[in-house]
């Protein structure tokens, strides 16, 4: 006779406020198999867990139902509790009476109590059919992959490498460095971005445990935590990395000029190029789309000029496959395309630029050598308007979220304009000024007080050209009056958005992303750098808008998680896998094609039948590959396949219990 | 400056706010985050006593009377610039329209001339099925008890065949009259 | 005796005499003129029992399952539908191709057994419904062939387009009328499982309806349990049914089982593109793969 | 190509030249316009400020008549267009609304017949290439600012063109051989009916548009709305005297410009009915034409 | 309780098969966001919508459920890569088959609800509950017991 113990959690008033917990516990006593039932204020607390352990002993319980919060929250907690109470961890079932009951039905205690009772009854019915399951172990490949070579990726790689593990950084651009390399100064200290980034880039390049795989993309990911098999496409650089010395002669002689992406198209690079002078690796690639030789078949200047004969037009993309124990995703962000704003000129006004353009304009190595000149005519602008929240906090044309960094970088820009152009006027149109961060609000205060930037609370409705001026129309909402600025240049603080191929990568690696294509963390508070896919961690702005200090902090956190995984020789596997009843299996093989992990196959078995030995085929599950989705169990018509912990019998019992 | 009793205002304004939301087909003032983009782009804002954003603010706080008595709601030209550009997708022009209808019901007409114009216009439509522009101009003149400002334009218009002296009508205007009657039956304030 | 029958017997005799196969499965005349049940011939001298007439309905391929563990080969006569059934079982890995000798026999369409019984021997007996709709009168796979291969191409061409009018007639009913219709049908079901046993798409070693320990189904014979059986059976043969109509023929209660099968065939073709079960042995099964651009109705 | 034609009240009085030129141009393009018999006023722009249901019901009657013929409606007047479009969209979006409206107008309207702006019909149905092929007298050298007004392209969900920077009229003008001039006031509001009832508000709004057009260097303004025409043409003198300026900017309906380019006599299009004399422009065009012919 | 009373007190009961990674998380998010919905649904957690055997659905109807919803990740977002594509095929057919035997379409539905779609979970549950409440108790496929 099975003896089930039922424990109803009040979760303070979170549950007890809407559900009569005592009554639920009382009701549960009448359910078949229940030997003990009680309620308690905080089941997950130390005394709560002690209560469960004591009840196991006192009432000889062999199965436990905890009705509390979502199992996605505390299932691991209570499984550990069962283990230390002497029961197998998988003899636990949870009824979610908080997220699925008390929190969503706060106003009808009677019905919420009724529902909670039924949820408990379902859990009891299921747990009666639970079987003890044993975890096994798999070896862990001690190598980490970092996808993305911006500041977050570099930091994560350095931390993992310093812990003694081999790390590969895969970066799609010819150089690591990411967006931070484009930025001029960093808030709130105004120290030079390149000065703090390049040493990190060099450190990564020289680290014995780090391999840089630049100009490369992820092609395919298979496997699972501890053993991901990743195929990487190394795009043809057309330059032999082992021969090239990075002398740069080819870049000087190349006849084809192409607008430089790094310089926001404000100046040119060559078709054979490194994105910027401090690039790492500092060896060029040929941009085949624009190269004269690749487009017309003639030229070969770089090949001729190269002193080491490193140029190789015949190179092809190369696919390499490598096994990794952990993956850190640090693919960063992109900037919102403001050309959707007709009222701001659809991107056709030359002197309406974005913050990143502005970074290049003030950078000493940028297209204007650090002199602020407006793009249209090269004049030094006197009246500069900054508009915040372009694409952010705008459900109609942009994104609903706040991009978090714009308030500070706009304050930085305003300061720099006032510093570099003495007779300038700066107008900042804003909706809110959000400056939570160390030294941030002080910086903003200086921007208005010491540097005299004019902050105007209101969104700009229209910008139009009048002569060589830009007319900017807004409302000063603090005064309640329409205002107009005749500006020389307008800088838009455009939103941070997910990379255009963010969803594709997530689908390839197999983790989730939100409606804006930012990657979803496993828990917003308690697991901010993990994904729901074990062994895959998040760093930087791919998870949501972040500034540099936050990205670096998160990168180190992700690295710590990866190191935690790589520090073990082997790891326990989830025992919730499919299994085959060979006596029933007809060997039809319908299960094989539905398995996404290639965990199913057919094998030949021998058995005695009618006095002779015969052979027949049956399905077999590779429990190392099986991830426990259960797709095969439905493909199997004779139910020879079953999923442990979510067996046909268990689910039918739940359905029956619910429908009573 | 007069102090606003927020508790009282909120209590009094709730019901009317619900009416505005209902009448406007679901436009919620609470969505507005007061960025002022509507007022910045409004071509009539220069003539208004309150910017459109301020009207939205009054609604949010329940200060309905003040909104209904404003000139703003009458001066709105229904050009839809505000609604087109609103980052919160609030149909502000529709709110203005709705407030005007409610204001009229309550007898708050801050811009009498504009109101008379619309009344005369619709009277002409009901009577004739179409608008009789000369009649409209003259009617406004008489009702408004003021000289017709466009008087210098009228002879030229007549000359150019641009003002008809006799009303344009449709032969059997029974159908249009019925439409007006049916709308009234359904509680329309025409 | 027709030429075809002579040829049948000749081939069978040759196979048995040469020892190419241990047994030949065909049809013979039964106790009634309107029945031609299967014949299992293992001696050359018995080949004269074999017949080919308007009532050789039985789909013989399913019998191959009984010989899986026998040594040596089995020879079997296959009509168009039998050959699709053969492919089906091959696809389910229930039989091995090289253990079977297939003798193809083009089929002109058989006559309705029930009508024959009712109308008498000399009457003009109509074709069986499944044969009227048949689109594969020629066997798709064979080692020997009896008759002209091209002879029936015209027949095939004539019924190129499937006739789903019977399914559509039900689709137009109201939900309550539909329910009433099916309830009436399945109230009669005895759960004898003859439909399952004869079906070449049912290849399980142990059917879930025999698994009492799991409790998929109760023992009670009521409309609810019977419908659970009916719907589950239909879903289990979805994408696998080769339209031989044997289920319906063997049903002692005359339940129109093919109406369920055809509904699924219709929808599979509509939703996932043209598909005929048991035609392409190497092809993917409709429920064994997917297309990312499948119709989307769950947004 | 056949449409139910809805001229609307303005086109039989202040906007008579819009009606004249529309009919002429449609005929030249081979577009059949079937005038809705006994059409009624759409209620713009007073009904929607007075009663929502009335505002939807008035245009519905015209739509219902067009629907009986299985025709879409072609509407020159921007105000009539937007009110009629609103009715179409509302009726289409809810069965309940469809029922209510049909009850009020005592006719059946299901949303089948669509409201189409005349500009949309010419640019997108007839097509710029077909129009260009029929141009006899290209408007060579004529610099035109296209003034769409506020109603034609808003709200965006009704729109056939961009709400902030529409292009259709510019492209049309270009197809006629003229030079479209870009400017920032394409969709700025001209004050509509305020100009009649409250000129102290209306005139500054008119003035801003005229000033911007002048500054852009255009020879004339093209418009698609009789109310805009009234304000920019008839009140150009008033606005000028109030602000002490003389603009001398002829304003055309886009259909008039089309007619001229297609070789129709300006008087037949009603160009002589403008308040701001357009004969100078016509003369210049004719002279240029003459030069081309002799050359 | 009399039959009449039982009918008057009838509350629809709806079973939701929710995949652990998306829809169950979406339902959790609805809870975290305190989005209220009718208390008539019972969520049964499965690892993937691909685990939901059509037999479970018919069984629920047999036992007297008033409505069933199968919900999983959006196509392309499945935690198990492809599970929901099979779900989609299977339930496109199943839905039509159930309607064919007279089950009202409202009684059996399928939806994609992601982990970030708490409001969608709320809305779907509201919708289905209202539809089913309007239809009354389900008698079809039901065990007579």
C-alpha cells in the first residue's frame, strides 16, 4: 500500500490570501493513497523542509506531493528535501497552486480553493504511479565556446581561460572588439573606450588558452550540455593567416574604396581591409562582394604587392566541427533603424545622425579626426539637438522597452559638444532621465549645471529642413507650450535592438528568446545568465539592453557558470528519458524519424518462440542522447515506448483524477 | 494658482472618463505618458488654451469639467497628426471629437461660432440631402448676428459659378431624413 | 476456366515444383458462390483449387505476417490494393521483400458481396464501392504478372480524381447531427476487432486495446468506449490506410469504417499535400515528418 | 475600368473646377465614372464632431448604392474620402456595426464596395506609365509642390500612401513632365473649416503653408482637396494682406494639371475659375510648347 | 443536489496540456504578472506538446471534461527543436476528425503560447472558458457511468 504525504504551502499570504490552505489539506486526506496531509506557512523554508522529512519518517510516507509555487521554481529544492529525507527524488510531485491559482484568482476564495483541491488531487493521482529513478553520469568535454567577440565575449573568454579551460571565441567580423571599439569615450568617467578595450583584446589574443576564430559563424549545433558538437563556418579570408605579417601594404594599394561599416559609412575603407587600425587579428580579409578581382576577374594588385605572398584568391569557406562542454552566447546588439520615422525625415536628412555616428565624429581616429563637423557640409554645428527614446518606449513604430543606456550616453554627448564647441548650444529632448548607476546621476547633473545643456521634457514631433537649418518641433511639457529649435545637427538616441539573426542562432543552439528577439534568461532574478538549455549561458546585450559595466559583470557571471560546469569530470543526467518495452515493440521504426536527437534506433534481438530461436527488430533508446521530450511515445501506436516520469499511466491517472 | 483636490477630482471624474473611453470606441487616456509629441506636431496648438497633451492629463486626473470647458476641443481641426504620431497609439483626435460631443450635451460650448457652423451644416444636410454653401454662409451670418467676414469674396464667387444661390437638393430626400431620424431613435444627439 | 486462372495455376505449380516457395497464397471457392476465401497451397497437385473471380476480395498480404519466422519463401497473389498493403507492411518492417514472391494480377474491380447475396447469382451485381473508387487496379510491385500490364491503365485514369462526396456529405451536417450519426454506428460495435486484425496498416505486436494493465480502454461495450476505439484506430491508421476496404467488409455490424479512414486521407492530402499510402516504400510517412510551412491554425 | 463616382457637395460649388477636370481627365484616360444617382452629403466635416453614428451612416448610404452596382467608389474630395473610408473600415471590422448601419440607412451595406481616393485610382489603377503615354503637352519646367493635406493619407491604417512623406502626387506630377519639388508641408493641416468660421485661427495656418511653398521655389501648388483649394487659393489674398505679403502662387487641382498635360483646354477644366490667376503659368507652358514645336 | 441545481451550479472544466518550456512558463508568467482569468482551467504539465497523445484527449472527453486545450511553443521555438511541428500535424488532423464525429470545434483547441506570453495565456483561457460556458456541459463522447 502506497503512502502519500501531502504538504500545502501558504507561501506567506501569497497562496493563503486566496486559497483556504487548511481546507485543501483537509480535503486531501480523503484522496486515495493519502496517509498524511498538512499545511504550513513556508514549505520551502528550513522548518518547512524539516516538517516534510519528519513526516516521511513518522508516517512512513513513500511518496510526496507539495502544493506550492511553480515546479519551475522549487522542484529541485523539494527533490533535494526528499533525498535527504531518505526517498528517491522522483517520488515527488508538485501542484502549482500559486502561479496557476492564488495569484490569478485572488477574488474568489471558494473557487480558488476548489481549484487548488483539484490540482492536488491530480498530483496525488500521478504520484501514486511515480517510480524511483536513478541519475547516471556523462563525461564533460573541457572546452568552452564563446559566441561573439565584443567586450562581453572577451571578458567571458578571459575569465574561463584564466580558470584553466580552453576557450574558442567565434566572431563573425574580421576583428574582435564589437561595438565598444566604435565608441569614443565611456560614461560616467569619460575615459577612452579604446584605451580600456584594446588591452583586453590583446590579452585575449595572446592567452594560451584562448583561440580566436574570427570572420566565422556558427553553422550548426548538436548534442547537449557537457558535449555540444558545434560546426563553425570559417569564411574565406582570401589571406593566408600564417603567411600574412599584417604589414598593411595591400590595404594602401587596393584600388577599390568601400564605405567603412566601422566608420558608419562616413569614410571609406578598401576592399582588402581590417575594420580599424587596432584590429585583432591585425590581418586583413578581402571583401569579395566589392573586390575588383572577384567582381571583374582583373586586378590582383594585392597579390602582386604582398611581400609574403599571403593573398590567396582560391581560399574557400571551411567547416570545422568541435566538441564543447559549455557555450557562452555574447552576440551583442544592433541599433534601431530610425528610417521608419517619417516625421524625422525617414533617414534622408544628412545632418540627422545617430549616437553611434556621433561617437565616430568625436573620435580622434574617426573620419573627422575628432572635430565635430556635420556630415552635409562639414560645418561645425552651433545648435545641436539630441532626441532620446528614438525607437525606445514607442509601441507604435519601435520597441516598447527602455533601452537603458541612452540617457547616459546622450548626457555624455551633450557634455562633449559643449566641451569641444565653446559657443555651442545643446538641447536635449527627453521624456524621463533615468540614471540609476554609480556616479550616473552626478554626471547628468554636471551636464545641465556645469555644461549648460538645455533639457526639454517632450518628444519631438517633426524635423524638417529649412535652408541649411533643421527645424525641430517639440512641446516643453513642463511649460505646456510648443517650442521650436533651429538646429544645425540632430543626434538621435536610437534604441538598442536584438541582432537581426538573433532568433536564428537561438533556434540553432536551442534556447528561447522574447518577443523582441532578446535571449531569455532562465529566471529574471535568480538565474539571470543561464538559459533554459543546460550548458548555455548569456552575456551582454544579447539578453537585453545593457551598458559596458553591466555587460562585463554579466560576462564574468556567465564565465563562472561555465567554469562550474567545466570543473567537473562528469555530470549527472536527467533520468527522465524514454524506454522501450521490447515485448510489445513491433520494430516498425515509426519512432525513429520523430526523434530530434537521433536517440532512437532499431536493433536486432533474439528470442525463443515456438521452440526455436528467432530474431526480430525492436526500438532502442540511447539514454545519453534522449532529452525526454516524449515525441516517440506518441509516434508509437502500441505504446511500447514510454517516457519515464511522464508515463502514459501517469498522465491518464491525472486526467481521470481531474475529471472526477 | 488654485490647488487641485486630487482625491475629489479622481472620484468625480471616473464615471465620465469611462464614458469618454466608451464613446471613443475604447481610447484610454491612461495609456498616455505625457511626452507631448501630439502637441508638438499640432498645427492649431498656437491658438489653443491648453495643449492636447494637457487635455489628456486633465482626463487622467479626472478633471473633466476643465477639459470640457476648454477651447482646445473645439479648435482641434481633426487633422489626425497627433494620432498618427502618438508613440502610445492613443487616438487623441478621437478623444477631442468625443469630448466635443459630450461638451455639447452638457451645454459647454467654448467656441459658439464653430459649433453653430456645424449645426447649420447638418441642418442643411438633413433638409436638402446635400450642403447648400450659400445658405450656410448666410445662415451663419444671421444666427451669428455679425457681418459675414468673407463678404468681399462673395460676389467673385458668384461670378465664378462657385456659390449656388439655390440649394442643391436630391429629389427625394426621404432617405437622408430617415437616417437622421434613425440616429435620433438610437439616442443620437443631432 | 479462364485463361487467367489457368495462368495462375501454372505459375503456382511451377513455383511449388521448383521449390521457389513453400506455400502459395491465393483464393479458392468457398461454401458460397459469392465468397472466394484465401487458399494456402503447399502441394503442386492442389493448385487447381486456385480461382480468380469477382469475389477475390481478401487482401492476402496481411497473411504474410504469419510466415515471418518460417524458413523459405512465400508466394502470394496481389491485386492493386494487395500490393499497396504489401508495401505498407514492408515500410513497417514487418516482412522482408526477398522472402516473398509476388504474383501480380490486374484487377478489373470486384463485386459487392452483400449485394450478391441479396440479389442472387443471375442478377446484375454492382461493383464493390471501394472498387468503384479504386485508383490502383494494377499491382505496384510483383515478380510474376498475369495478363496485360497496360490493360487497366484506362481504368486507373478514369478514377484519377478521388471521390470524397460521401465524406463531404457528413461534413455538411451540424455537430449534433454528426454526433448522432456516428453514435448510432458505434453503438452497434461489438469490439470484435476484426477490422483491426484484417488491416494491413495495423502492424502492432500488441495492440493498445489489448493492454488492459495500462487502462487505455475499459472492457465495457458502450458507445463511449467504442468511440474511443474508433477514433484511436482511425488516428493510428492515419497516413497508413491503403483504402483496401477490408475493415468495412469484415465488420459484422456493417459500420462504415472507411468513412473515417477517408476523412483522414482527405485531410492529409488537403493539409500536407498529395499522398497515397503504400505507393512509395521509401517515402516519408505523413505523421513521420513535417514541413515548417505546414498550415498554421494555432496562432 | 469603371467606378461609382461621388463628387460630393463641394464639387458642385466652390470646387466646381475639380469636378469639371475630373470628368474630362477620366474620359481621356478611359476611366468610366458612373455618378451615384441622388448621392447625399457625406457629413464631413461636421457629422463626426456631432454624432459618431451619424458620421458613419451618411456615407454608408452612398456606399450601399455603389455596392448594389458592384462598384468601388472613386472620390475626388479628400474630406469625403476619409469619412467614407472610415465607414467602410468600421463596417468591415465588425458584424455588429454592419448590422447597425444597415438598420439606420435602411439599405444593405456589407463593406464590399470600397472607398477609393481619386488620386489613388489614377496613380495605382490607371498607372503612371499609362498616364505618361497619353501626355501631349508635358509640363516642362513647371516646378510643383504637392500638397496632400491632412486628410488624404491619415489615419495611416486607411492609407494608400505614406502618412508623413507621401509620394503619389509627386510621382504623378513627374509623369506629367513637371518637376516635383520636395518640401516639408505636404501633410500639414490648412485649418479646414476653421477658415470660414474662425479666420483668426485659420489664416496663420494657411500662411505657413504658402510661405513654405514659396520658399521651396515652386511655381505653383497641386492639391487634391476642395477645402485646401478654398483656403490656399480663395483666401490667399486675405492671408497675404494679414501678414503683409504677396505670394502669387497659383493652386491647381492635380486633375487640372493632368488635363493640361493631356492637351485639354484650360477653360474646359475650369482653370479660369481660380482666384489666383493661373494664366501666367498656362502662357509660359504654351510658349515653351511653341518653342519645342518650332525647334 | 437536484439535477436542476447541479445544472445551475455547473462550472465548465477545461484541461490544458501545457508544455513545460513555453506554455507552462507562460502560465507562470500570467501568475507572476497577476493576470486574472477564470478558475476553470487545470494545467497538466508535459515536457513537450509532442508528448500529448490524442488518446489522452479522447480519454478526457470520455471522463466528462468540457473542453481541452493543447498548447506549446511557437513553431521554431520548441525546446526540443521539432516537437511542436509534429504536434501541429497531428492536431490539425485530430481537430478535423473530432469535428467530423460531431465534437464542437470550441471543445478541442490548440494554441501556441510562449513563455513570454502571459497575457496571451490569460486571453486564451478567458476566451475558451467563455465559449464553453456559453455552450453548456459536454455530453459527447462521454462515458454514461
